[in-house]
C-alpha cells in the first residue's frame, strides 16, 4: 500500500471522514556539494522516492491536530503556540514563518517513508508537506522556491537549526530522473541527468545524530570566522589562490574548513559537467574525494560513516561513495553500476556489518519529482467542524 493510501486510510480511522487533501514531499540525498549551501555555494542533490505524506481536512477554528505513525499525536492553537521540544515544532515553525494568524486550522495524519535522522532530510520533507497543506487549505498560490525559503526560515528561527536552503529547495523543486545543480546564492537550478546505467544507493549506517545537539551550528560559525579572516562575504567568494597567503594567526582548523568549502564547490561543478558527458567514473571519483575532505578537513564524518564508505568502495559495481548530509552519523551515498545492484547490496552489507557490528540498510533510490498535491476532495477542501 502506498504511503498516500495509508495516510488517507489512517485519516478515516482517526477522524471518521475522508481527508479534503493529500499532499506529498520527498526526502533527498545529496550526490556532492556538502556543507556548501550555507556558504552560498553549489550543491547537487536529487529528491528521492521516499516521501512524507499528509492527509488533512480544514477546521473552523485555529487548532492543529496531527496524528503520526511514528510519534505521539500533537495538538496546538495557531494563535497561542509556543516553542517546545517535540517533533511538531517543525509544523509550528512552518506555520510561524507563514504568519500563523492568517492560516486555517486543520486535522491531519502524517505518514513518512523517509528514515528519521539518516541525513535524508525527513525534517525538510515534513516542512514542505506542511507548507503545501497550509497553502492548499488557505487557497494560496504555491510557489515552490518561496515555500522552501519560508520552511528554511521556520527551521532556523523557530526550531533553532540554522540549515542551508538545499534540503527544502530540492524537496519542493525535485525533478524526476534528474539531479539539480543548485546555486545557493541566487537559487538557480539546473537539471542534470543521472549517468546512464547507474543507480544511486543510500547506505544507512544504523547510527543517528540530532542536528541541534551536534557540531553543525559550530561548523557554520567556523565558516563565518574563515570568511571574515579572508575578508570575503562568504566562502563562496574565496578562490584556491587565496590559500597561498593565509591570514596571519588564522587557526589551522578554520583554514581546513575553508579549504573544504572552496574545493567542494569546485567538485560540485565538475561533477555536473561529468554527468552531462556521461562520465560516471569521474563522478564517482569526485564523490570519494568529497568524503576524504569531509573526513579530514571538515571533520563531520564518523567511524561508522568511514567504515560504510570503505565497504562500499570495496564492493562490486561501486563507482564512488561518500558520507551525505550533515554528518556525525546517518547515511552514505554510493553511485553504482545498475547491473551490479544485487551483488553490491549483499557485499556492502556483509563488509560493513563485519567491520562494525551494526546492521545497515541499503535503499536503492530513483530521482523523484518535488512536492505535489496527490488528491483533493471533488468539492474542494471542505471545512470540518470542531469536535
């Protein structure tokens, strides 16, 4: 049963009526260009065919009642909501950024196939799906780029995770069968086809991290310090030549952060060029170079992530692999030859489990489209009276 069907059925069971609207927003995996988005740089993600679905129906008041397969039910009023610590803060953050006092209340059920905490942007998928529900029920024009910016603001200023724009933007704007080369300064998006004969594999290490408890925000501060030391607005503006004359007194750690960002931007652009010409092997090489830099220069990998990448690189059909997402746990991503899918999956599982004792999961992913309204009641989003 599809997640859309599960959400609609769960809504009927929970609220005793059909939903007025069903929406979906995908998770993502970033092929290359890591920790560059909040430095105004380049990223190359795909939206994946794992998604968050919300079935919803409007209310006559300003209350939000949301049930989830994974978490306890949440209930709050749009006019009196306060910052707390549950999963519903992502829903509140979107409402706050969309001006909560102008929005309708609704009942909803959330179903997600995006693994939580695995660096596949389950939070961004929830945020974009929430924004689409609010927009649909409030009869607002849907602008995916504007929605991504709004969701990012909610996550940064309400939830407290100062994320870049990549996750929300690819969830809102993904293209079927294609990656998007995103310029995070002006938000231009260039579709890039995946190389023929390849498949993307997401490799879940079975380890998790929480962004608000990790060093993610520390890395952002270090990048700002590096940009200031080099007298540039952001590390996007720094060239490799600048490293020949390091600013006096610049800590070595801060220098390494800058080296990663500058070289990662170059790798992302080179990866897009390789994909345009069908250079699957070149793309794979760039992915592994990215991992080495994330491990050594940016220091956001982990023992489990390193073990997974090395297991992947040693498995049949692997063209390249790297950690993906914020790091400190979660997933790696590998580019593999399509004809080796079965052999690769078995080999990487055995190698990783033998090296770490953790049980991994291998998700074979296709590039999916962005957020969309899946179904709407024939009469439109009918209003549900208070219980």
